[in-house]
C-alpha cells in the first residue's frame, strides 16, 4: 500500500464535544473539561484526556519471521515484549508514523503495508491505535532510538508469535482479540496466518 492511502480515524465511544475546553496541556496528555446537565437537572463537569495516536507494526521479513521488541523504559519496572511502534506526530498520517517508527526502532523499511485493525480502546481518552502489518521488511540502517528507549529486536515464527499474543503479559488487547477470534474460526485463522506470513 502507498503512504498516501486513506485511513479513517476510528470513532470514540464518548467523542470529545466541541464545547470542551483545554484545562491542562501535558507532554503527552491534555485534559479537557465541559459541563453537562445531569438527569436531576443539575450541572456536572465531565472530563476527558487526549493524547497522540499510536501506530503499532507487526513487521514480517521475506523469510516469514515476525520482528518483535524486547524493551526497557526508565518509567517501567520490568522489561517487556512488544511491537515496533510509537506515537503519531503532529502532521503525520498513521502510515507515515509506522514507516518512521519501523526505521527508527528496527532500521527496517517496507513497501507492502496493510492496516489490520484500528480502534479507540478507552472511552475516556481520545486516542486511536492503528495496527499495521508490514510484509517484506528489510534492514537498511542501524536503530536510531530515543534516549528513553532500550530496544532489542527478536525474531519469531508465526506460531510462537501467536502464543506470545495470547499470553496475558503481551500488552496489546485488540491484537489478542483478533487471535482469539481466529482460534474459534478456522477460516479466520487461515486468513490471519496468510495476512501475516503469506501461508
């Protein structure tokens, strides 16, 4: 898929109303408040956070290996296994962010992209996550990590990846849902395997 492909933002279960006012601007999270009339006729203040969207990448090599990350971050107590990805910067499309994060965190490029799923997982946070599959990834550079990132790349096969995603320690709920749905439907399971590794 081309970088210019149209991707619609998934809707929020509780959209931020136009009358909401910004009351705090943080480095990642902004806080908005607005007034509504309750069922008892009294005014009440509602609040919602807003943050940059996230692009998460399932990177797959020509050999069918899926590239994961073992990460450490200063604010987390334990290392964790995750996908390549990060914030969508202002002015970027989700796919442009995915391309940038793939190059920065792994040193890989890819020209065969597919949007697997997108969602806004938390109703009280205006925040979308875009799950991309990047097939035919190839290394062209060294990692270029932020000072708050320590990332080791891990190659895994499809079956091992599926096992990791279904483990409760793997922190991508929507991706787990996709694999759980596939566990219940052989056609979905075959389609998912074909999307990710082509067989």
